[in-house]
């Protein structure tokens, strides 16, 4: 202790032989600690804010997924109904063609019958066969 000036003896503990820092440095450290604590509090607020935004975004995402699923199901049902309608239209066109053929055949048969009644059936058969 004799080599250390007397003004610093208050800051040295004899049994421990440790040096204590000056009170001015403690004050600047206290200010630094307070600023760091304030920064930690601000970061915690930001983290809570981001967590709330994340949770709301997750809820929105779940809602959008459910809406998309419902829209896909509706689109599938609509496309199935459209396919069924196209199939029914094709069947209707087929039935119309059959009906047209039947009506054409009946009208031809009626015309044939009328022709046979007018000139006799044997004349029509000869004309059709190509012999007179």
C-alpha cells in the first residue's frame, strides 16, 4: 500500500487487494445499463408486436385456406355439373339424330306406300330394280 498514493487508499480493500472503480465510472455504467434496459424493453415490445402480427397472419392464412378449399370444391362441383350437362347434350343430340332417322324412314315408307298404291307395287319394284 505504500507505493499507492494515499488518495486511492479508499478504493482498495486490504484483505482482498482488489481495486474498486471510480464513482464517476459507476455513474456512466449505470446510465449505460439503463439505456440497455430500455433497449431490451423496446425489443421485447417489438417482439410482442411481431408475435401478434404473426398470430393474426396465421389466422388469416387459415381462413384463406378454408375459403380456397371451399372454392376448389365448388369449382369441382361446377366442372362435374358441366361435364354432366355436356354428356346430356351429347345424348340429346344422339336421340335427335335417331328421331330424325326414324321420321325420315317413316316418311320414306309412307311415300313408298303411297307410290305403290298409285301405280301398283310391281311397277315400283321394277323401276327400283332397273328393269322395265
